[in-house]
């Protein structure tokens, strides 16, 4: 560490000492100090994409949406052709519930990057737009965005899952939803989120026995940090459809532990208790 500090003192306008010192600090889990060194590096060379990207990743790890918005605002002035600024900015706004502003960022990204970015990058923006449109209750716009995302990147499992799940929530094109969701489960058979979506689509189709098989896989594959009231709630509904009220009640109670204010859950539990 003393060597890094000495090099910075000797070469205060050179980028590499700051870059290596930032890497050293990150390795030491001293991310706040590492970010400060990256900012020093950016002050020397505002066009250093690697420094901006590394800084974005550090802020994203902290889930500091305010800092991400400030950082990306500065970054876009220097590198308006850098896709990560738009992507992280949109995510931060989405997490803050500023859906229209997040949508505006994605539209700006498509406008500014349409001739330079590849299909995978452009597809990621359409994917975000699909999520945002659904939050804004613009269902058809959401589905159009997911279609464009899959045209540009047909193997995007995240989009397949979200698109399939939202179709099932609308009880629309369930066969198409089943095909997409089935593909995600085939490729990631231990992903609890994908298993839950597939189970829920089968449930919506009235295939309760098969839905039970997949929701049980979803529950058993949930890691501790992935536990979800939605999965437990779905499990309860599926068990109830098979008249296994004891198991349904157990699942709904678990869901309530993660979302104690859910009125629908409370109503279902009260109804079976009566």
C-alpha cells in the first residue's frame, strides 16, 4: 500500500497508479476508498471506460441508487455512447419507483446507441422497457418490448421468464407462455424463480398435478436469500386446488412471514380456517 501511495505521489497525473491502487483496495474489501481512487483516475482521464464501469459496479453492490444517478449523470456528459450508463441509470430509477423517467432513459439509449451497439445490448434495453411498461400497466406495450428483446437476443432467459409470467397473470396466450417458461426450466432446472413461473402457468391452465410437481421443486430449490412470498403464495394456491388444505395453509403462512401486510393472503388463510 505504501508503494502505491508513493507511485501516486511521484506520478500524480498518470492513470495506472490509481487504477492499480483501486484494484488493491477492492481486493481488501475497502470499496469506498477504491471508489475514491477511481474518481481520481476519472478526473485525470474522463474517457476511461474501465474506470467508469468499475465505479458503477461498486455503487451497484452498495445498492446506492442516489449515487448511481449522480455518477451516471456525470458519465453521460463524457461518454454518451457508453451503454452501461443508460442501463444502470434506468435500473436505479426503476428501483426508486420512477418508472416514466426510467422509460425515458431507455428510449434515449435506443436513440443514441442504435447504430453502434450490438443486438444483445439493444435487447437489454427493450427488456427493461418491458418491465417498466408492465409496472405502468401498459400491458401491450410491455409485450411488444419483450418481443423486440427476444428478436435481438432469442436466448435471454430473463425476458422469457418475465414475459411468460406476465402473460400468465393476464391469462393470455398460455400455450406460448408455457413454451417460453419450459425453455427456461430446461436450461436452468434448479432456478426457483423459473420453476415457480412454470408451475404457475400450469396452474392457470388447470394442470394442477403437474403444477404441484414444479412448485415443489421451486420451493426445495429456494436458497435462503431467495425466499419469496410469491413462491409460497403460489404453492398454497396449487395445494388448495388439489384440496390439500393443510399444506396450502402451511405455504400461505410462510408467505405471510415475508409479506405480513398482504390482505389477499390473510383472506385466503381466514377462509380455509372457517
